C-alpha cells in the first residue's frame, strides 16, 4: 500500500489507498467517547500497511482515531491524516484546532470542506476558503480541498481567484458512477485537482 500521488497544488504526497472512519463507525451522538473496536481496527489497518487515515467532524470518530494514533508506534510523518469540516464551518480556524486536539496531533495533511451545502447566510464560500488558506499559511494544514463538490461548485470557487487552489475533491465514485461523474472528473483534471473516491466498490447500507 505504498503507492502515492503528489498533490500538484501543494506538492504534498498522499497514499493512494486510505482507511475511512465513517459509515460503520459513525458516532455523532457521543463523539468524545472512545470506540475500542475502531481503535483496534485502525491498529490492524496500520499493521498491514495503510498509511492514510480519513476522518471528519461529522463522523464523530476523531477522538477514537486520536486514541489509535497515540497507542501505536509509527512516526507521525509516515501517516497521512485527512479530516473535514462542515458543522463548524462558521469558524474554520477553531474547528481545525479542535480537530487537532481530538486527534492529538500538531497538523493535518489534508483538510476538506465536507460539502458545498452549508448555510451561506452565515458564511460565504469566499470567507470559508480564505480561512482554509490561512490554515495552510500558518502550518496547521499542509493541503486543503473539498468534498462532494460538483462542477458548478468548483467553478464558483475558482471564480473567486483563490490564492491556494483545492488539491482534492473527495466524491463518491466507483464503476457504477463513471458516466455520471465523467464531466466532473475531466474538469478536476483540467484544474489539477486530484479525485479521491469514497465507496470505490459501490455504496453499502450499514445495518448494526
């Protein structure tokens, strides 16, 4: 699992295959609790070669992910860590600091706006993206990007002439969605944005 891709907008190197902490592990009702099963699962993933962990404040699993990181021996600079903001998007800087605290780390390798569908009356896309850029400039984040953005949302962002372009667009993508996603993928490619797929084998419905 050592294959990597370089994010052209930031020169950050990202492992191609990542281990997600959403879906099965969702813990929105009690995000500060530690899920021992998730901790063990992350340890197992790292032991077989995973070096990319994907989290989000919406999942409620960052505390458990942080516990898994604290209780293993791989150096921080060998693990690529992604998280995402949405619920706290009105204050992205504080949201990032809170995420770092829950994960027990000093910086994020990749920080994403989880969705374009947030209350624009409270914060505009321009204001949100400027806060993302400031986190890169301060060193709290190595690269920034978006998730679930369609072509029109990316066009809106690029119309703002951002200082730092989104490095990644994380979307649901698999062979069943190829035709529906073709235009978006081509647009991202033209802008140097790496497509990162979740549910790459198809969606599942988790029943506990």
